[in-house]
């Protein structure tokens, strides 16, 4: 599966557009994660507890998007994007989305 943030794929032509695909996950911080994050924030710099949470959420949303594209019979996803929204304090929705396509060598 090829995934690109661009609208086209150099070396390939889009044969068929299958439609929008998405993967969504909703994550929350744990009490221990909040304590760890608060401790790390006292020293400044990267707060790895939250970085890991964000990366895990993005990867899960990405994987779900890929599964959605595969279920539609896609070879690739173009115009891929991420979006995130805080639903409530400490609970975040992460969405990966794009356009599922079938491709052929140019």
C-alpha cells in the first residue's frame, strides 16, 4: 500500500478513485501518564509520555485507514492527512484520512 500526502504518485497513474477512507481512534491519558507528564514538564523539553501517546494514536488511526482502503480494494491512498480534536479534557480524537485509489505504472 502506497500512502502519500500528495494528490498524485510520480511513476504511477491513478486508474480509479474509490472514495474517502479514514481511520479514527479516541485516546485518553491515564492518571499515571498525567503524573509522569507533570513531572517531565517541571524539567522542560520533550514530554515523552505525551509524545508516545500522540504517536500511538496516530499510528493506530493510520493502520485503521489502511485497513479501510484495503477493504475497498485500493492500491494506494493519496491526499492523506491527520486531524486531531480534544473531545474533552484529556480525551483526544485522532483521524487519518485520504482518498483510496487503484494505480498502475505510468
